[in-house]
C-alpha cells in the first residue's frame, strides 16, 4: 500500500484536481489485469490507473455508462483523463461474491442473482456502444494462441508448437464457424465470482455489481453464463450448474434452447483451452504464479466440455500430439529453482 506522500506526482495531481483536501490513497491487491486501483479514504471513490493510451480505457468508460443506462450496476466514472490513464470511479466496497461465499453466503442466492443480471443484460432494448468489437475469428484465435504458445511448450516441450498450432487452429476454425458470426449480446468475457459484487441498497439485478468489463465484445449469450457456471477458480455444488442454466432459459423463453446449449458447450471448450494457456502465461510472463493451482481443475473442465460439445476431432488431435495435456502438473518456478539447486549440490 502507498500513502499520498509516496504517490507519483501525476496521480497526486489528478486527485488534487478533484478534491479540496487531498485524501489518503491506499493501493488495493492486484489481480490478473494490468490495472491498479487505489481506495481514497473518507470518500466512496476509487482511483483507477491504467497504462496511458490503453485502448481498453475508453471501452471501460463507455461500457460502464451503458450498463448503468440499462439498469445494471457498474462502477460509475466520475472523472477521467485518457491521456494520463487515470479515472475516479465508484467504489462498491469489499463485498465480492468470492468473499461472501467464503463467509457462508448462499451459493444458490448469489449465482441466481448473477444469472438475473445476465438476463437483464441480454434482454436490454438499448443497443451496446457502437465501438464494441465483434467476438469473431480475430479474438477467438488470439485466445487459442495462448494455449499453443504458452501451454503446449510446458506440457509437451518435444512438440513443434508452430506446426501443432497450424492444424489445431484449422480444427477450431471449423468448429467455431457459426458462433464466430454471432452478434447477439454484449459479452463481458470475465463474468465470475471474483468480478461480481453485492451492492447494498440496490434491488433486483442492480444489486449485482459488475467489474472487469472493458474487454467486452459482441457475441453469443452463452459465453458469460459459461464463465459463471464453469468457473476455473472454484467448483459449484453438484447440480447447481444445470439449475442455473435452466433458470436462465426459463427467464428467456424466446431463446432457441438447442442452439443455446450447443453454443454453451462449444464456448466452454474454447474458454477452458484459452485459460490453460493464460494461466501459464500469467506465471511465466507476469510472475503471477498463483494461477497455476487452478490448472488441474481447468483440465477437467476442458475434458468434459470437449465431450459434451462433440469435439472428438479436437480431442483426438490433442491426445495424439499432446498426450499429457490433461495430466500436466505445472511446476511453480520457485520449486523448480530449489530443485535445481539441490541437484547442483
């Protein structure tokens, strides 16, 4: 944490421009994103800091406004400076779903609230901002690259990763051909308990606080439901996933149930493939090694999703070229260093 006198001049000046008395600013714990947050003491606001010129900054501002306009709760942006990468935003407090679940709050209650917020988002009459990009082959392929470029070298270092990537992406391109054309709803992309909060004093879907939406895209309504119900970080109580899926479909009777379930499992397989690569990337590139602990759970989720989605060709391809993909146990870099030192002695 940092107090005001330790903050860089740019941040201090930005805060001073918005308050008569300079409040103390305490840095909040970092997550997987490159953004940093500071809680301003005595005022219900956060200072958000991003890399100046970051393309997702404008998206954060516009999507936040949109979500609030349709009756949902995203942190309102009170003041921002795109060139400096700084913004004063609404502070929802500490009540993330993750903390509430750890404190014994009803899992069914919280997850149902999150599904109801998705229904509100997906039934909104107001169109998303025109600047929101499509979830087409561009981002879909970029996410698969995380797997081929970060996970494959770890689970199968003997494999020519570039050669495997070519045939792997070809197989996925066929599988994703229809969903890559889908522009049904605004997809928030990281819709899970770490990025959801209970906002006290608000009712209905507005009681669900939404975080981390600046990477939003236009795509399938099934994606965020998958992100919620097949969480890489925690297992749901048996039966709850299907209960939530049925709750969502009951709230949207006009949805083609068969198509939705097909997209649900297809996008589940794609998302878990991406996450295996992303968690290795976060460790190897960014030094965020805590994400490695989730890999065995994601391996299990991916195995199930490939089966449910009927992606036998992709499963066969992975089994043939990456025989250890489903059992690879990532090694924490500090453990590897310690092992090497022991061997050296």
